[in-house]
C-alpha cells in the first residue's frame, strides 16, 4: 500500500492541536507512525491515548489506522471511486450504452404491453388506483351455468353467471358464483327454461354483481401495476448490470480486502459514523472529513463484496453475474447491504441525492428494517442468505450452461 501523504496528516494534526495544545507530542507521534505505515503500533498508541482522553480527533486517526491495517489507502482510491461511481446517477444507469436503444423491445419482451410503454413515455401511468363508478360498472350476463340442483335442506341452488363488463378489465368474461333461493327458478334454470336473456336480476343480486366487478377491477389493476413495477425494476437492474460490466476493469484494479481487513474496516465505519453523529454542524471540518472517509470506505467494501461474489474475469453480459457467482455470493451480497446503507447515509451531494431520491429512500427504508430485524433475530440473516443462495442456484441451473 502506498504511504499516506504526510501533508494530509499534517493538516489534520494542526487543526487538532489548535483545540488541545496539551497533546501535540502524542498526536505527532501517532501521525509519524501512520506515515511509516505502522498500523499496529499506531493503534496501540491511539488506544493508550483514548484511555486517557477520548476525542473525535483521536477517533478519526484510529479509523485511518484501521483502514491502513486493512491494506486500504483511501486517499489514493478516492479519485477512482468518485469518477466511476459517484459521478454517475444510479437511477440513470439503465440508460447506459446500447441497452437504452433496445429498452422498448426488451420491455415488450418481458411482459410490458405497447400501451404500457406508450403510457410511460407520455407520463400517463397511474400510480394510484381509481375505482370504477357509474356506467363503468354496467354489465351484461352472457350465460348462466347451474352447478347444483335445488337442495331442500339448504333451500338454495348454486349458479355461475358469465358477465361481460362495460369497462373491459380482462381478456375474458368474469365468472360470478351466487345462490338462488327459489326452487322454481332453480328448476327452470336447470331445465333450460330460464336463460341469460330472460333471467331477472334482483336489486340485491345487481348490487352484489357490481361490487364483484369493482373488486375484480381493483385486484386486476393492482396485479398489473405490480407486474409493470417488476418489469421496470428488471429493466433498471439489467441496465445497472451493464454499467457494472463497464466498471469491471476498474473494480478489478482495486486491491482485495481480507477477512480481517473487513473487520478492521467495519470498526472504522462505526467510528466514523459515531463522529458524524456527535457533530451536528455540517460545516464542521472533522465531521466532513469523517463523512467523506465513511463514504469511500463503504463504497470500497461494496466493491470488495462484488469481487468476492463473482468471477469478474468471465463477466461479459448481465446473465454472467448469475452464472459466475460463487458459493459465497449470497453471503457477500447480504453483507454488502449494511455498507450500502452507510454509503447512502454518508452521501451529501444535493444533485446526486436529487437524481436518486426515490432509490436512496427505498434503500434506507428497506435496509434499516432488515438490519433491525437481524439485530432482534440473528437467525434472520442466515435465513436470508439461505434464500438468496437458493435463488442464485435455481437461476444458475435454469439459465446457465453447467
């Protein structure tokens, strides 16, 4: 690992000395040890100082020493990570390369109708359900199918009505099952003397049929909306995979992190998050340095998990991420969730936040709940790893040449 630039630590120590002039020698020794890449000696010295007086400045130096112990030169990696990751709007990844040119065809191929795509382009996609009303609930009974004869013990027979709705809500007629309590009507229906044309619909039955039509319309709309959302997410994810493929050469250049390195970086993340939480003023210099370092460490860990999960040298297309995932992929991807949450929380760029507002909020909500569940029930994490592993194996079996 390259040496940490002495200038950075000189600047840091100068600001720290202004706040506490009684400790210049000890902190100078710490900085000197850092500049000499002596992470273990640095951590020992820092821990000694922390036992006497705990300060955010010392904690920040400890986070830097832990990064060094993990083999990470965060300052050398910053430009590479920033240019290739943070200057790209994640929500716009699906616009990458030739993928965008083929998107409409791909959307149709995965289940979106031409009308769905046209509505998306015109901004006509309704996110909130609008119930049917008035004449939209009108209907016509096409045919009647008696399914049971009149039962004198229960005093009813059962029939099925095939209904053609005024507002088309499906490709086929709705089938409405109801009970008739009149023995004569039941017998007439069974004998074919009463048909759809001369069947009298009572006010109660009419009300029930209209409610049935309304409920079906809502259920079908919700299901269709869910399908559209799933397809849109699939398209976005596929576009993101294309971007990841573009980034494979960059990811491959970043040094891999060892198991012990992950532990050191996790401790550094916790320290940096603690510093950020303790300093409410966003203009605070040490808070800003901690935020940037937390962002970079978290991004690096996400990349490291990707390195450990896939054989990157064989990745040429999106499906290759499934086909070239290894036995540790499920665990690595689940572990990366906490790093993603750290990363999102540390981002402070208004433009980047604006571009990815919906995605960031979704990640925060989802991962915070997941992490809380894992804290409450440690076995939940193992369950999620197991389910993801099964998913990868199932898709590898169905989509890859084994």
